[in-house]
C-alpha cells in the first residue's frame, strides 16, 4: 500500500513518482531497456556463442560461464550439426561451421561490449577465464530473432 498515494498522483504532465517517503527510489514507470532488440543485428557467430552461453546456464544450472566453456559448447553443437547434415541434403549453415578460437573470441568481445554478457566475477579483464552472465535467457533468443538460421533455432530448442 505504500505505492497507492504516489501512483494516484501520476499525471500526463508529471509521469514520475516522487520520493514520498518511500524506501525504494523510483524515478518513472518506463520499462527497462530491452537488449533483445540487439539480437537480430548480431553476426551469426556472435549469436551462436550467445546461444551456447545461454544453454550452459540451463545445462549446468549456473548463471555464469567463460569464453572457453561457451566455445566448447559451440564447437560440440557445430560438430553434431555436421554429423546430422552428412545424412541429409540440407546445407550446414552456421550450425556446421566451427570458427577458430581467435575469430570466436572477437565475437565474444562484441557480446561483452553490447552488455549481452555481463561481468559475473571470477577474474579480472576479458580473458577466456573471465566469468560472465548472459543477460538474455535461452527461450528469449529465438523469439527475438525472427529470421534465425534453422540450425541455431534447433540449438535454442533442444537441450
């Protein structure tokens, strides 16, 4: 009930909540910025690494990972995609290509720079051992990228 009076005083001219002796500082009712809109502009490799990191969150039950862990998950998924593609006439797409660690590291850094991966502790800097946390959940990724390559959609759906 402490929010009842401040909310009742909102107007079109003044859409922000004033302090009103509240313990929580609330500035406005605007929704937080969504990073999901960034996903559709990511290169395929960066998107694949983000999916791999988000999968680790589900698979391992921990909310942090590092580049080495995500790259290993990505390489494993790509290897499986190559095996599956060998028995079909479908193309491999990004799901079958394994980029080098150096190329993947640059894509990983892009995810850190855009704050899709946030510092999760466990070391300083942005090296392979630096722990990060995905700022988007696995189930959010597929919905945010409407024209995502079929192999990556499969990675989002199958754990």
